[in-house]
C-alpha cells in the first residue's frame, strides 16, 4: 500500500513540503476520491491546505480527478480555493482537465477566481477554451471570466479581418 501511495505522489508532483506520513495519505486519498479516508485524516488534525513541493494541494488533486464529494469535504474543512501551485495553477484550472461542470460550478460557488492566470499569464477562460468543454466556457463567462489580453487581441484581429472581407 505504501508503495502505491509513493508512486501516486511521484506522478502527482514529487516530494512533500510536510513531513507527516499521514499527509502523504491525504494527497493519495484525495486523488483517489476516498472521501471517508480524507475525512478521517482531516479529523485527526491534518492541515487541509498542506502542499507538496510543487505547491499542489489536496483540493487541486481532487479537482484534477473530478472527485466532487472529496472537494465538498475539503471545502467544508476550509480549503483555500484560490491557492496556486508553483506554476500558478489553481484548483479551478485543474478541474478543467477532468471537465465536469458540477466540479467547476462547486469551485466557482466556493469563490474560485474565474480570472486567475497561471505563471505564463494564461487565464482560466483561455484554458477552458482549449479543453473544448463549451458548457464550462459558458459557465465561466456567466461567472465573469474574461480572456487574456493576447487572446482578446487575436479575436479582435480575426473579427476585423472577417469584416474587411465583406
């Protein structure tokens, strides 16, 4: 079992910044959607916002894997929905990978910044468009998300080009 957890953590981003063996178990349980295990670990007093060396938290891992019940639990324990990892990715950005509208809506409702940008300046809406999940793109727009300046500029140029053809 410990080998499985170690392999999972290596795949999820490497070493932890916290020392407790139980913290490793928290990340693994969040990744696997083992909500009861996450609840037990948090009840023991583990820090809900503990981060791996790359800055990823249990909330980000649960969002990446689309584990709705685990996300609800972590948020109930006070997980910070707007923490970013070392690359600037937030739980909302991670949720775009799985593409579950319920997960995205939960994070928005919990106060996720729909206009956050990663370390390269790519905003949530731009990332969502790349995934092809149109329902999520529309959900983000309704929540106030706007595209990055580079993306807006490219769209304006394409629109002007189209108008000049007419």
